[in-house]
C-alpha cells in the first residue's frame, strides 16, 4: 500500500513540474487593441504551414486566415496571439502577412499567468 502511495506522489510531482513548464511565461508584456485585449487588431493570412511546439500555440496551414488579438512585446516580440475558428494560440509573426489592420493605436499591458495556459475548447487544460 505504501509503495502505491509513493508512486502516486511521484506521478503528482511529475505532473506538477510539467504544468510549470507548459505555463512558462513567454513575455511579461503584450500589445493589444484595448486594455482587456478583446478587440481584434488585424486579420492576417498564413504564408507557411505552422505546427507549434505545444498546446499554447495555434497550428495552421498556408492560406488560412487568422484574427490577431495581441502581440507579445519587449522580451519576445516575434509571437502574436490569434484565433482561427475555435482554435486560439500563439504563432510567429513571420509565418503570416497582414491583410487588414483594424487597430492602429496599440496599448501595452502586463501579461497574466492565464495568458500562457493551454486552452482546449471551452476549458483550460492543466497538465
């Protein structure tokens, strides 16, 4: 019985360490169209196929349209955040071209830990 409990504790520790890795803060700051980052900033089109390294990233194929809601700034300016249908996540700005700009004046705000959690459907996934 003690051995099973030890194994469960070990699995719990491993799971916790993995969740810390997947919730790694990619940047302390981001630029948005408003203070809440709810307004679409632009519409872009994928210029290449992209498959992200984990569930925080948006996967897409060449030619797909993406709505951009924020852009990481300062530490990691090469990642933008956007949606394609129901999918939402980070992607490299170099993998897209801007088709239409909705917001010309960007607001810089602090990121939150929840900005870097995996989102599947309507729920957050903690690994």
